[in-house]
C-alpha cells in the first residue's frame, strides 16, 4: 500500500507546546514523579534573567504554548513575572501545579496575569487514593480547594491523572469528579518508568490489555461529554480512534469525527497545536485543546529542564542541547534526536511496520526506558501489525475531521475548498461565512482561490 510519508518529511516542524521545568523544588513526594524532587529550595534553577533569555529565544521563531511546570512552579517567587513576560512575547501560558499552594489571592493573580489554563493532577477520586500516591496527607483536599478557587475566578482548569494499578478501576469516578469541578479537560497519562517511576514501574504499571480497555472506554466517553478528553503518553489512542471510526463506518455510522466533540468545544482553551486568533490582539496563537497525533516528542513539543537542558519530552532523558550554550532555535532545528523523532520511517520492531505509525509513533520514552533505544517498538501496546495495513486509509480517517466543511451557500471550486480544509476546523465555519459575505457584497456567486485571497485582503484592510 502507498505510504503518505513524503509530505511528512518535508513539513515545517515548529515548537507548539514547550514545557519548562521552572524548578525542581516541590512540597510533595509523588511516587511516580518524572523528576526526583528536591526540597522547596532548588538552587540550580535558571535565574529570572536566564528565564527571560529562554523566552526570547523561543519567541524569536515561534509562539507556542509555554507550560510553566516543576516541581511546584508556584514556589518560584518570579513565576508571575516570567508568565507576564512570555505573554507579552505573544505566547499563551499555562501553569502545571499540584494545586496545594493555590489561595484566593493566587487564583486571582493567575486570572489577572492572563494565564490561559492551569493543570492540576488528581491521581484518585478521593483522598485515600490520591494522598497515598502523593505521599502527603491532605494533598487531595488542598488540590480540590485549588481547583474550586480557580473556577471561582473563571480560570480554565485541566485535570491530569496518571493511570496505574492503584486507580485504573476508578476512571469513571475520576471523570465524574472532573465534570463536577467544572474543568475543561481531563488528560490521562500512562505511567512512564523514569525518575521515581523507575522504582514503581513494574509494580504499578497496568498491562497493555488493561490499558487498551481503558482507551476504548475513553473513546466511548468522548462521544458523551462536553470537555476535552485526551490520552497522554498513550499514542495508541489514535490507533484506537481510527479503528473504531473505521468499524462504525462499515456499519453505516459516519457520525463520529476524528476530533471529538468535547475537544472541538474547548479548542479555544490547552494543549496544542493549531492556531486560533487572539480576540485582543488579532494575532494567531496556539489553541489549547486539540487532536494531532500520538507521540509529539521533538515534533510539536519539547521539554526544558530547570537547568536549561532541552529534551524531546519530560520523560525521554536524551538531551538535544543546552540553552546556556546553544540557541533554542538551533537546538530545535539541528538536533539529531529531534531529527530522528521526526522520521517515523526510522522506527523499528512492530512500530516500524505498523500502518498506524504516522498517527501514533508509539511512546518513544517507554521504548527508551525499556531498551535504551528511542526508535524501537512501544513496549506497552497489544496491537500486532502484519505489515500489510493500508497507510493511506489510516491517513484518510485521521485527516477527515480536518477536512469536514461547513455548509456553503455559494458554489466553490475544488481548489478553494481544499484551501479551506487547511483552516483549523474550529474557525472554518466562520471563515467560510466571512468569505461568502464579502463575495455577496461584490456580487460574486462563484468562489475560487482568487476570490478567497481578495476577501482576506479586504478583511485585513478594515
């Protein structure tokens, strides 16, 4: 079957989501943590000035979502100064916190500064499960209090949840709690055995079959809820979505888009990778909720450590460079590890022959943790490809949501329609209506690419 990889190898990779570990200092002792947390003090962290330089370097060629994480970022005295600086540079800023340090004053500050979303981890639906995982009594109640204070100030909240043996059977309860709290998103993480997680990986990791069942449940729930459900560090969810949609179509059901309803609904709010227009500035910025592909390490996201090291993601400890000695743009564009991860044809094992590899890629961090090779097969995946799968069919299913067109009152030629399919799905209807309104004003009843260009130019002049 044909391979749709030529387009992928020539695409322009830009950082769309940058995670910055602003500090290793933390007040919790989570047994699954990616980092081996220090005490509240973390003297090796980048200074405020070095943080400004990092933001400048990133902003010199991209305007990603910048996720300020830790450790516990709220223990950095300059965290809001850094956030304000990044926002002024055109980035959307998110904050990843455990929620325990959020007071009414801090929640208001988060809102006033303009932080787009705050993510808070809940590793269980009650204090018993969560506090045992976080190793701090009372941390669940404090996190819930933090969420409620943020929602009181109308701050968008994302609930993160690491799935392991202690909570895998309680996913419906965790989703119910997420909805009750008024969060915009629930992002589930499959445990990656790095940092503290190395010691608990075998004991806490659920089997590939169990995780497969959870991801199918996730797919079913995505049809019912009005929030963004995302499986993180579980790239095979993209395979499952494609498989389920294909099965439904064979039965005559064409109603499910690849991008779920809740994700579309929350597209103005974190995570991503498609541009939307900021209402205040009129400039394109990154949308917060979306679906792209499975593993984005080194292709759409990267991780900057508290000391300035740049990595494909926070779970893959293969350094691509250091911003103290090399410009971030140079690291992003010239790093060998990033180049490797941008070429799915380098994947080996069953990932290498899998027809879903272009939308999944498997978790490169788990492959590395298991074998020391970040290009080998995903170790926690129950799918066994034959090598005869249809890459193009999978590509078609994945892209279908991006190609869905709103109703058109006027006639459009095929080239103009194809051009509109490249417009982010969540603003496509408005774009079509705007172009058609301008065309009607000009007495034009047939729209081609030239008319689209003229309509856009007219809009810019207004």
